C-alpha cells in the first residue's frame, strides 16, 4: 500500500470549481482506493476549512457549496497525524528555515519524510523542498 500526503492546495483543487484537479485526481486513483492510504497532518482540516470559507466570502462559490466541498474533502484522508511535541516543532523550524517555507508547509514535508509517502502539492516551493530531501513529490502541473 502506498502512502500519499495530500496538502491543502492539492485537496481544495479537487473541490473548487475554478481550479484544475485532473493531475491530483489521477494520483489519488492511480492504484485504486484500497492500495492508497491518504495521510494528512491535523492542520490540514483547519487550512482546508479556511480556504473554503474564504472562497465563499469572496464569491467563488456559495456557502452551501463550500459546506458540500468540505463534506467531500472529509472523505479523503484515511489518517490524520498530530505532531505536537517540541521535537516536532524544532524539526518544522529547521525545515522552514532551510527551505524558506512556512511551518505549515513544513508539516506536510515532515509527514512525507517520516512516512516515506509521496507529497501531493500544487506549491512549487514545497515540491522543490521535497525533492531536495529525496521525498517523492510529483509535478502536478506538468
């Protein structure tokens, strides 16, 4: 079974009508649902919820559509990991400073690093950081 770490940028592309999600969808379904385990850090829930709320507030979709999108996203992860220790924070700090990424993005990177999973992201800087530490992160925009 392969592990996929799904970041917020890739996840919301699946449910926002004005974003492209074909490459993300292909990676999620390539091996079949029984052969892929989707893992997210706990912050994923906050980030995705906030993106959908902001999209509704800015008129990209109706509030009811945002609620439905959140319901759809809730079906994706098989596991949520919570990193809540000083050791985790120090590691996130190190990754953030090394690659000039946010601590939030570093959480996805650290999760992919520790699980050996592939990182699905639309964020080029995060994808480049993953490649720098030999974490698989396919180019979803190619």
